[in-house]
């Protein structure tokens, strides 16, 4: 279990370092961040689709983690 925890921490850290931080910097430079800040809420069709997509990704990650954990117990 300790190995899985370290692996998960490495994946999250790698994602943040390679994707999220540069994307945030780009948004600040180009002014996209200002547009997002001015927008109110996540309403509309695009917001619902985005929310459903995020929920689907979380469910997939949880299912894969459970399958891996069960296969290691056997």
C-alpha cells in the first residue's frame, strides 16, 4: 500500500508540475484568466458537460485504483 501511495503522489506532482502550472501562467499572460474571473458560475450546457466530464474522470480513477488493489490482494 505504501508503494501505491508514493506512486499516486508522484503522478499528482508530475501532473501539477507539467500541466497545471504552465497552463495557469499562460492564462495569466494572455488575459484568459481575467475572462474566467468575470464569468459568473458554471451555468449553461458547457458547464454541465464539464462537470459531468470531471465526475466521470474521478469515477474512472477510483474504479481503476480499486481493481488494482483487489488484484494485489489475491
